[in-house]
C-alpha cells in the first residue's frame, strides 16, 4: 500500500511537468510528419515541356472521416498545391492561388489545354485550363449527369474533344442509402444466395458509369458508351476507337482479393457496334502498346499477342503444346515460363521475363533474344525494372538497384548495338521514370537516403539534368538522422539486410536504446517521419528484414529480428538492456507474435496489428474477401483455410499465448479501423490484464488504420504516446522496472 501511495504522489508531482514538456514534441512532429511535403509528377505534355506537379503534406489530408470507410460516394480530404512547370527552365506557376482538391490531370496532344477534376462540395467537376490565357473554363455536363469520381480523361488527336466518364446524379443518393443501410439500418439482412458479398457489391457500384465525349469548341457532349459496369476505358491514340473493360464478374472471387473478371471490348469512336477483343481477362497479365492498337498477355507461362482489329491472338513465347499429343509431366525447373512485361510504342517489340532474365521479342515473328541475364536463384543479384521504351522502339530504359549496397540508378539498353549503358548511378533512390511521347524529355524522382524525393527533368541521355522541385528546404533547419545498411545472418544462416537510422547526436562507441521497427523486408533508407521523431529523441531505429516462409511466418521474425539485435550489439551500437520492438499493421501483428516467443525486448508497441487469426479470419466485412485471402494465399502466409490448418491459425494468434508474454506492451489503434478492427487490440488488452501483465491500450475513437489523421491533435498524441512509452521503458531505471514487472500486482 505504501508503494502505491508513493506512486500516486509521484504522479501528482510529475504530471504538471510532463504536461508542460509534452508540447515540446509538437514542433518535431510538425517538422518531420505533419509538414513534410511530397512532390508528385502529374501528366507530362507530349513535347515534354510542360509538367503538372502537385505538392502536399500530411496536414493537407487531416480530417478523414473513417466512419465512411468503403462508402463509394465519400471523397476523403486531400488538398494540394498545383504547379505548371516548364521542364526546360524549371520555372513554375500556380494553377490556383490556394490549395485545392484536384485530380486526373491530362494535357491535350498539342499542349495548349489541361483537363482535370476539381472537388466542388461532394462531387468532382471537370474543368479545362488554357495554358496561353491562363483561363479556367468549366465543362458542360449532360442534363442529370455528374462526373464519375473515378473518371479519367482522354483527348482526341486534334485536341478538340475530351472523353471521360459520367453517371446519373441519382447514383450518389441511391449508393449513399445503400451504405447507410449497411451501417445504420435497424435490421440488416445478408444471404449466401446473393452472388456477391454485400460490401463487395456496394464497392462494385463505382463501375456503373457511361462514357461521353465533350467538344471543347461547341461545348456539347455525346455518348460514346452507354451505362454499364465499365472497369476502364480508353480512346486510342489515333482517336478512331474506344476500348473498354466491361465487368462480367458473376460472383465473389475468393481466389483474388477484390477480384474482377473483365472482357475487353472495342467500339468505333463515331458510333457503331462493339466487338469483343478478349473474352475474359481472368488469369491474364495484360499489357498495351502506347498507340493502344496492340496488346499482349501472359497466361500459364505463355505469351500471346494481338491487335484490336479482331484477329485471334497468336502465341509468341512459351511452350507450344500440340492438342493432339497427351500432356507430358516435366520438371518445373525445366519449364519455359514467360511473363509479358512491356510493349514498345507501336507494339512491334516487347520485353518479356523468365527465370533467366529479360528478353527482347519481335511480336511479328516471335523471335527472341536474352538481353539482360538475371539469376533468380541469386538473392543478391541487382534488381531491374523496365520503365520506358524510346518512341522508335530501339532503346529500353530500366531502373537499377543493387541488393548488396545502396547503389541505384537508371540504365538504357540499345537493341541496335546490343549494349547496356549506365545513364546515372549513385546512392540516391530513383523512381517514377517517364519519357515524353516525343522522346525528348525524361521526368523522374530522386531522393537521398532519409530524405523526401524531389522531381527532375533530363534529356534522353541524362546529360542535362534539371531540378524541378525543392519542396523540403526547411529540413535543413534541423538535424536529420544518418543511415547505414547493415548485413547479418539469421538463425538459419540466411544473409539479410537491415536499415539503421542513427540518433541526430550519435557518437560512435556509445551504446543507445534501440527500437526495432518491423514488417517484412527493408533495404532502402527511405524517409519516415515517425522514425525521425524517434531519432530526434535519442533512439537508434533499425528496420530489419526477415525471410518469411509460408506456413511458418511466426518463426521468421524470431529468427530474423533477434539476429538483427545481436548484430547491433556486436557493433557496439545497441545497449542490450534497452531494446524495444514495434510495428504497424502486419508489423504490429509480427511484434505481438514475436514477444510470445522471446523476452529479449524491454517493451513493445503493436499499432493496428491483429492478434487473433481465427476471429480476424472472417472479420472486416468492408474489405470483402481480404481477410480470408490473406492467410490462405497471400501476406499472412498460413497456406490454407481455417478448416484445413486450424492448428496453424492458433499457433499464429498471439492472444492464444498471452500467458507467455513478459514484455510490457502498448496497443494503439482506431475504433473505426476496418482493416484491422479495434476489437483485435481489445482482445489482447483484456487477455493481458486478466493475466496480470503490463499492458496499455490507446484507442482513437475516430481513428482508422495506423496513425490517426482525423485531427492534428491526434497526430501529436500518437507520437507522444510512442515517445513516452519508449522513454519510460528504455530510458528509465531498468533495475526498478525489472523488479516491478516481475511483481505486477504487488501492493
């Protein structure tokens, strides 16, 4: 009793001080989290001169209403500054004087007009900006129609007609009523006789739309496609034909998350009868040429090539089977299996991949040549990704990333000379590489480690690189964590890599408290606002990788994360008595499972992570079949249904082994999280409390998945909870804490 009175007195003494100190964290959260700005490249004009750039920070997305998660009529807040950038000079002008919620930018082929959607009230409205006059003009919609919130623009070749999707205004009211029925009705009835899960059926209503063409000069519209379930649509480059994917899904597909089966149709742009190009896209990996007249798809290791003119697609790669011959059993290692990667602009060439590397194919003859050998068995072999073709089909642009060091870049393969050349290679992270239609300008993003990316332009040879944005100059006003790539061996001898973020005042030879932020694989030192909040408060943060194995994911974190901890201790970086572990979503699940297997960590934080694979299996109805698919076939890696592998669902449910946990645990989540419902954290809280374990549960009433973003104060509180938890458990009196944790119910 005396100890409890002392504790109460200490709280009374320290509470005013803690309250006074808490706001000191807010500027750090402002700096690294709320006001960290990202620059996004929108559409690039055909001549490569004009680029739309949007810039926004997390603060611009505050105010999300998580109660309306999966409501097809809801548009979450996301305002942005819109810039029109001259890629030759880097000069820019604002499209609006203040931030607006806009989307769907599309330059006309001649670069004179820019179409986009701007949010007015609850609906997006189409608008056109004239580049020469800087004037905005609204787009006249057909009577009784509004733009579909998921519409995209296409321009006719002469820049006079604008194609986009619309739907009846009554759709919004009808769909809202359906959402309210599912969330607020006194009685809700679902039945297995219905072809679709109720929430999936509601989601599919977004595909109900028609497609129209708007004449910029006459300000009139005409219908191109009548209303139906249209997954996507496209006016091809020459303007003669509209191709579209029509949803023909018959029932909920439990083999594919939110799976949709489409058939590909084509119809003359001036009107006529639609014809079927591909009867079903189920199981296909489909790619199109830039002129949109030609396509290729891979299925079962074979590649087929076709055109929209109607002839039957022909096989151009993969094992050719004679239907008259019986199928022969072959060793999977010897099977020739290809995947379609990317078609050239005119579709006369394509890149395909198999286990040997990347191939260049002639689509007319099917002849192929291995131009980039990649050994898929070598886990440390560099990674390549095809990002662009030159307009003439001679050159292929690829991003390059080493798997042994922070060495990245962009390379180009010349099919005439059969030579590969480095265009740029250094330690920066390169992404979003895009070549203008005329081939004159390359746009890309690049970032130094632990820094947000900026946008750049260059000529096709990367000889004249121009910086287009510099959106985070304020980061230079405060120290930022240095990073290091560290390799280590897990328990099974697998070589893994982890990313270490050092405290801003790091001194070599000094041991620090370490927070392991876990998920799956980490290699690149990308910018993370919350990690920088921790490093600004004296913590080393490591993001370790694990080698996940289907059927046994729980063992993987035990083998990999503890090995990473040993490595930092060996390096003299980590204080072995001050190790913590945290994760969000799948990482939160991993964290909670990990502490049922080891007591290595002084404390842990589970943010929006599931704890019970059995109750989670059929939870989260707003996600459709996601929660059954994840353990059966994808991320959770159980490898079977609940009834096929009940013991594994139990083994991978941390709540079933809560009695083994000796690690103090902070649980954080949102009551409106429909990804990992807050009920999951509730189960763990009450289990640990019943068992006399140290546990704290923070639930944000209006919060969703991960960090809450309903209000700025929630973002502050989220970081205060995390930092104060680590301060209390990794920086306090460890001897005292060890004694107290072994006697949690002692008076």
